C-alpha cells in the first residue's frame, strides 16, 4: 500500500515537473517568436555556420531597437529639428546639411524586426573568389539581378586594374601600394558594385541585409553611437587617421594600423553587442534598400523594407577613409548601384 502511494506521489511529481518544464519552454519559445518581446536579444543571439560560403552568421532574435539619431553632430552645438516631419524645403536642405545635422537619421524611432541572421564578418576575397569560379564555369544567370547591366562582369575592379587613385600625385607619394592590397584572402572584397553584392548573396543562398537589419546588428537595441558604446575610442575599428592630410609618415596618422582595409575581424574589442565585426569602418557595406533621405519620416515601424524605388542604394558603416562621425551605427550613406570603390564591400543576411 505504502509502496503504491509512494509510486503515485513520484508519478505526480514527475508529471508536475514535466508540465512546468513544458510551460517554461513554451513561454520562452513564444517570446522569442514575437517581435518586440525578447528582453535581451544580445544574450539570445547565437552563431551558426552557413555551409555554402563557410561564413559565420549571427542569428538575431525578433526584437525592437532604437533606430536613427536625435542629436546633432557631436562636435557642433545641438540644433534639434523636433518631432515634426520635415517640410519640403527642409527636405531639400537636408541634402546639403545631412552630413552635419544627421537630418536623414531623423526622427529617431523604435523599430521592430523579425528574426534574421547576418554575417559576422564582411565578405572576404577568398569567399568572393569561389563565387567568381562558379560564375566563370556556369554563368551568373541564376544569380544576377533583373536590372543588372547586360555587359557586366563580377570581377572586383582592383583585381585586374591598377588603382586609378594612385594616378593622383598625393597618393602616389605616400601609399605603399602593391597588387595584393585589395585582393588578400582575409581582407574584405572591395571594388564591387551593388549588383555584384546582390549576385554573391544569391549565389550563397543569402541576401543583402536591409538598412534596418544592418543598423540593429551594428548597435544593438539601445541606440548607441558606435558598436561598442557612446564614447569614441581609437583602436576599436579601422577609420581614417585622426590627423588631417594624407601624409602617413606623420606621427599618429594611423592609430588603428591600416591605411586601407584590414583583414576582417581585426578589432574584436570593437564588435557590436551581437558580436558582429567591423560594423564601424574597415569597408562600407552595401545594403538591400534604395536610399531616400526622408524615408524615416514615413517608414513602417515593423520590418521597414526601404523605399520602393530610387536612384541610389544604401551603404552603411563608413570605411578606412572616414572619420569617427561617419562610422557611427546610425550614419546613412548611398551610392548609385553601379558605383565601385576601394572602400566599399558588403556582408550578407538571411531570413530565419
Ligand atoms: Ca585606418
Ligand atoms: Ca564595415
């Protein structure tokens, strides 16, 4: 009798524990599945390996984050624009003023995003080379964007063409340039336009990140200026030198050690709250979106997809040639999709 009672008690206890465990699991699961509920997305982020191109990717759970900027240039007196939408003439003015008052980063808003994964690192030359090998063997019909120029080749500009910058006397004087400066395996691929980035991402079974996804991955949820926080520190990312002028022999010219792009992941202490590397500087990164300077004033607050059309595509993060203000996480920039430059690369994202 006692034995049967004891067994019954044990079964009931085990059953209760089971229900409790299932409840905890379900609660956790549902909170992770719904946008805006995850309390600490950085703690819930995890790393995966994407088989096709061997990239490390960070899976970021659905969450809310602070997007955009409310402050004026940190080095200038504050000139707040207020919460009202910009009037048409003000929008025009922002084209000239955006660089110092961050008008295209306004208004600052809380935006929610569905879960996604994003590359931990900028796409490297070694990875891009495998894409080129495939395209050389099989063509790019399966990967090319419908608007891709018909005569286009995906070879990065500086892999086979002498850097035209070096024709400039100032650069020729100072730059220890050689043919591998832009093609080392562990450096980010540069000299690629938006169509190259699009095609690589599609080849890899991924896509380009939206501008909003990129910003969340760079700054986390709290609206910080740089991936590591609100205070500028030398040596946490690769930017332009802190002294004006191009003379790299000047003392302290490059505190971060690189004139052009550094190998990806060279500044782990400057990683974002999610662990993404080189979100500030190194190379600027193509995003999926068209750029419009007043888009934040009318963008949906959940999964903003970017404007439907435009003339230029968004680039983010600033580069080895930019100053601290231009490598802020909220900084928006753009180029026409055919543009190629030694400062411009990309990383990929994918749905979860
Ligand atoms: Ca540098
Ligand atoms: Ca970067």
